[in-house]
C-alpha cells in the first residue's frame, strides 16, 4: 500500500504571507511608471528575488508531490512500475532536501551578491601562502556553483602568496551561503618554506559582507568620508603602476575602510571601493542588531590561535574540522579544491535550528 506524501513549510516561514508580499511587489512592477525611479525599481526587484527563491521551488514541489501520488495509485494496480515510483521518490527526496536548505535563508540580504575578503594572519610568508590557498578554494567553490567572480583588491606578498584579497562573488544567494565562512581559518602542515621541513601553523581571516548596492540606501555624510588614492601596482617590477589609480575610502567616525586597486581606471576602482565600504557598513550595523559585533565582526581582533572557526590539518594526518558544528572531512585535497558544501550546509542548519529554538 502506497504511503501518502505531503510537504509543508514546517513552521519555518509563513508561506501565505510571502505569497502576499510577492503579489504586491509584482503588482508594483506592472505599473506604467515603475521604471521612472530606477533606484526604487531595483529595490523592489531585490525584494522580489528572495521571495521567488522560496515560493517557486515550494510550488514546484507541490506539483511533484501530486504527480508522485498519482503514480503511487497506478503502482497499486500495476506492480511493474514500482521501479519508476522508487526513482521518482528518490528525486523528490533530493529536491525536498535542497528546498529545506534554501528555506533557511531568512535574512534580508541572504539572496544578495557578496564581497569576500581574505587577510593573512600570524605566520609571515607561510600565512600569506595560506591566504592564497583559501582564495583558490573559494574560487573553485564559486566556479563549481556557477557564480561569477571579480577581483576587487589584491595585495601580494613579496616572497609568496597574498597579504589580502577581496573578491566580488555574484549569483543567487552568494551571501546566504558564504556567510558561514566568516572567521579565522587555521592550517597545520609541513612548511614548503622551511628548509628543515618542520610543521608550521598558519592563520588567515575570512570576512563576508553582502553587496547591498541598489537594494539598500546607506547614507554617508560627505564630511565623514575620506578618499585617498595610491599606486595600484604590487611591490615593484615591470608591472608597477605609475599612476595613482587605486582608491581607498575611509568612514572617519567608525574607521571602516575599503579599497580597490585591480582596475586600470580610477573611476572603476572608485565605484568598487565605495560599494565595498557601504557593504561593510551595512554588515556592521547588521551584526550590532544581533549583539554579536565584537565576536563575529572585529577586524582589529587577533588572527591567531584560539579564535579559529575551522582547522585544516595536512600533517601528520589529513583532517578538516569546523569547530562550530563538529563537521569534519578527511578529504582535505577535495576541500581545498572547493568541496566545502557540507561545512556550509552544517552551519546553515545549526543556525536555523538555533533561530527556531528562539
């Protein structure tokens, strides 16, 4: 006898309310003067995006459940199609799991693009090399998931690796997924820079901020803003930039700063740096509202032992372990090649569970 199949939102979100919000926004988009105010139009579209990201998959699942129940009834009359039923059931279970993960994105900026910054911590050249490895890991992850990347700022280390780098990652729910990566990442390995082949511990900090440009208006008083320009090339060499095309913006009251140096055009670097500054300021305010600013967003904090969120051990054994969720994997090379979804998903599920209890 075939068991009934049904789905519901599990109390995680009010589906009827979200449908009402979607209908109102869709009605606004249909107005004749909708595009008269470009900034307001973009804000409406940005609000609609996460709603459709939840509602459309849910409605698709509802239709799939109906089809599966019909197939289930046919199976009771003809046992030969039981194999087809099992295949369809497995497909539906996978879609349900994907939807369950997507339903965890309840933050106002979860659907946004994001800026991801990596900064080398204690450990000298070894730490700079580790920062470069993390940049490659996130690049591979983004490529695997169809995201677009743009290098916003990169400061190379003279010997090897990078001192810091900021990339823009664009695509659906980029911030929603990568918010899990904010924190200190610790590496243990035999250093390739040590002639005695000793084991070294290195640290790098990762910070992720949503790209709010066009979705939220962050008011910055001109008098509170300091703009500096600098040569955007690296430490000498034939590629040294002779013009001051690099741009750095500093919000004087808070000390928050953002810079861009990768574009030849000062105008493009200016726009990138200002957008990144606004994203950082939004994130600071967001974390203040959660009363966790000092713990989760303190760029002045020490990037060293005891503050890490994830450990990566290459010698004497191989293990990647997230200290927040206890999620671990012995396949460190696969992780460094961008296979970090299990860590991201574990963090999101733990966060959703914590929020549900509250």
